[in-house]
C-alpha cells in the first residue's frame, strides 16, 4: 500500500503518532486504510496536518481550525508541487494563500507564515523510498500506483511520477486520472503527441471527465490543429458548463477564426464565472 505511515507523518511534523491519528479521525483527510487497518497518508494529507498543527499552536478555536482546514482541503492543488501554498493567521482569522489568490483576507498583523517547500524536501526521501518498495510489492494496485504518482509529483520527482502512472495504467488501463496526469507530464516535456494519445484514451475511459477534454484541446492547439482543439474545448464545456478556462481558450480560437459573435459569447461567460476572483479573494 502506498502513502505515508503514521510514524512517518509524526516524524515529519514533530508531533505524536496519537495526535496524527486524532487528526485523521476528524474526517478532513483523504487517508486510506492499509491491509491491517492502519492509516496511510498522502502528501496532501501531510500538508493539511501541518496546517492543523500550526493553527492549533496559534491558539485558534478548534471549530475555526476545522473550518479552515475543510476549505484548504478543497483548494490545495493536486497533481503538482505544493510549495507555493501558505497558511497564515491575521488577528484571529485564517488566510489560505497560493501564488494566485488569497481566501478570507482581513487586516491585522501577520502572526505566522509558512510554506510547504521545506517539508516537501524532507518528504521526498520517504516518497522515493515508498516508490522503491512498491516495485517489489506485487500487491500494489493501480489505484495505489496512481496515488504514489501524485505524491511523487508533489515532491517534484517527475521521472518517478511518470513511472508510477505508467504502472497504474499497466494494471488498470481504464484509469483515466493516471492517463491525464501522465499526459500532462509528457506534454510539459514537449512529448505532445504521446500526451494526446493518453488524453484521448482517458476520454474513452471516462467520457464525462472535462479535464481530459480540456488538456486534449491544449495539446491540439500546440499541434496547430485549431479545429480539433475547438471541438475538444466544446466537449469540456458540454461536460462542465462552468469550466471558465475552457470558455476563455475557446473564445480566443473563435476570435482567431473570425467568429466574433461566438468569441464574445464565451468571453462573456468566462468573465461571469471569474468575476468573484477578480480581486484574488475567496472566502473560507
């Protein structure tokens, strides 16, 4: 089974194993259960637990801490590095920030501020050890390999993450999320045609996955196949009408092809969907 053991998390965070288990029982983690019923934590869980410890150390009321962590759980980026995420306390309010926006900002002096970069460096050794062990464990499932791939990406172990996603696909060819993540990593390396193949297979396996369609559209744009890209963006919007970035990109394709009315329509929809984010603010 992939993921961090309770003792690993306790060591990373400098807290007792019992406190780690207590946090897990609160219900805001994605911790899985191992073969013997033990908790197994993702790197995403470690970040949330680090935030929980810091907020409680700042003497915030437990109810406010849980509310803040619930919001953080929804906002933390998955499948990419977490080093830009920050938690802060302004007065008695919690602020969650990443490189693009803040949530629930209020005036007041910054009490503390931390990033996950240092923790990612410390966690990298454990994640790589888990990956090495997984290659010798025949009981590792496709879902386990996928979660391990996400953890490897989280600590910027891109090559190892690709290998984990390929293992997930080998065991479970229809696993769309593994294909999407692998496709994205390949795309970032310039292997766009291979990425396109994985995006299309992900769409076949999971037709209602808007992300697969959106990523395929970007790949097709990079391959200078604008008509096919527009079709893929339309598919993403059909699946998820509120997919703001798909509306924005499709608007630009329509503008380039001279379809001004369609371009204006999708750009207006994009603006309507993102108007609450124009100031970079979201409430917890």
